[in-house]
C-alpha cells in the first residue's frame, strides 16, 4: 500500500461500478479513475444536466471511458427502488457499489419520506440502495460495497431516541450522526456477509478534508461562519482527487479481505495518501451497529433477506 495512487490501480476491464453522487467531488474523481482503468461506470445522480456535463468533462480526460447516467435521488425511497429495478434490467453484475453521495451540515429539511435529510440521504438512502442491489452484488464474484464516511464520525453519536432530530436540530451534530451511521452500516454489513459465508466484501473509507462542493457550499453561506470557512478551508483542504484515493483503494486493491477502513495518512487523517486506519471508538460499538441495522430495516422496509 505504500505511496498508493491511481497509477497503481489494477485493471477494471469487464467490471461494472455504481457511484452515487458521481457528477461532482469525490464521486466525479472516482468515476474518472475507474473509467480510465476500463470499468463501465454508472453515474447515479439527481440531476441529468449536471451528470451529462460531468460525463463530458471526464471524457475529455479519458476519451475511452464508458459512463452511463442513471437517475437516483437518495432522499426518496421510491427513487432508490426505481434505480435498482432499472439497473437490474440493464446489468447482470455489479462489481463495486460506491456509496459516496451525501449532504453536509445543511439547514433542517425532510426527505420525501419524512426522514431528517442528512440521516435520510447519507445513511437510509444508501442502506436501501445496497439492500435492493444485494442480489446482484452477491451474484458477482469479488464484489465490494464501499461506504464513504467522514472524520465527523469520530465524534458522532446515534440518537436512537430521536433519529429524525425532531426534538432538536444541530446541523453538525446531525451530520456526525449520519456519517457514524455510514460507518456502523459498513461494519455490520461486513459482519453479516462473513457470517453468511458470502464473498462480497464491505469496505469503508473517508477522504480527510478535501476541496469538494460540500466544503465550497460552507464557504458560500455568508455570515461569520461562511467567512471563517472561506478563510480556513483553502489552508487545510487537499484536492478532491487526493480525497478520492482512500475510496478508490478500498474499491480496487486486491490485497484487501473485507472490513478494512481506509483513510489519509497525514496529520489527524486530514490529508495524504491512503493507509489502513483504525476505527474510532464510536465505530467500535457493535451493539449500536446492530440496533441501527434493525431501525434502518424498519424505516426503509428493505430487509437484506439473504443476510
């Protein structure tokens, strides 16, 4: 793994990859890198116009990349179901499901199904998507699910008494909950896959502090918080291409066996080339992972029956 970068990525010829939020940021860089290695990439995006513009930009870099655009809104369980149904009409295999998309520290909002937007999009949407694609993942030899979490998970807490943050709403607290949920989901998914004797692997990664549209959105908010973000973020953010390296390594490295956590190797995992990392204390709570799984099944109606 020493000094790993995209130049060392294995061939992805013949493989099919789904990247949520593939039209920008880490997802965009992931599709560009995977497409350059021969994968057929499905860019799952809410906006067809943004997806087409992103695909065109990637094709200027990688003219031979194969990129298909499919509509997906993770804030709608109906959209998740439709995406999975359409995907399975077109494809018989899925080598990598990269659960990358997300929203960060937004004002209080609700999804189409009434869930708090950050928890509903970042966690429940990906939980439901993974469950609805599980059969094709299990049927694909060596398949992987990559859950993209965040440094915010290190201090996150799952508020089981108020998962939808109806009693109180703090956007950063809720964001930390959603990214810890991504982590706990990925860990519990790997445990269940292993117990069931399945070859599919669940991997986890985080990008450190990277210059994506999420960070830009904070700086553009205005006011004191926006001014601080605009001044500080350029000093600490690495490029989005660097930020995508951990999830790309998690998705492709042949030496991984399942359940590994990949993070930047720099100071406090904020930047740098990828490394194997240790889960933070909140991510090692097996009881919380199991409880979150059951709650997610109840909320989404997706039960991961084979596991």
